[in-house]
C-alpha cells in the first residue's frame, strides 16, 4: 500500500505575515493558488537551517502527496532487504548458540 508523504514546499519568516488582515488574506490566497487549498501552514519556533547554531522561528508550507510508483518499489525493496538482513543475523546467532550449547539431552 502506498504511503502519504508530507513534503515541505516553502519556508517563510513570520515577518512575511505581518500587515493588515487584507494583506494577510492576499498572501494566503497566493499560497492557495501555488500549493492548493489542502496545503498546511505550520509554525515552527525551533526551526534551524542546516549548520546554523540558532533557531529561526519560521512558517513551513507542507503538502501531502502519495508516494510515486518508483518510491513505492524502492521502499518495498529496502524493506525486503532489511528483513533478509535481520533473518541472516538471527540465523547466524541461532547457529552460534546451537554450536555453543548443542543438544544436551
């Protein structure tokens, strides 16, 4: 089953949303036109740019989408590879313990 992926499409300074309510309404309408009415605006007071030592409060525009066929296939392959790796590790541990303790009946 395909997953829903949340992508950050844009990041704004809180100062971008200062002004009159009319100005704010216009800015929101522009965001709706650009990202759709289902996009979310998330305020993150702990946002920090990569390699930045200080938090910079910001608004993030988040959009949900279904993963693509390619992303879906890659995820399934990664999950299968991980399961095989765990199974091999468990099998090796089982063999080690079998040799150590063997059948002592």
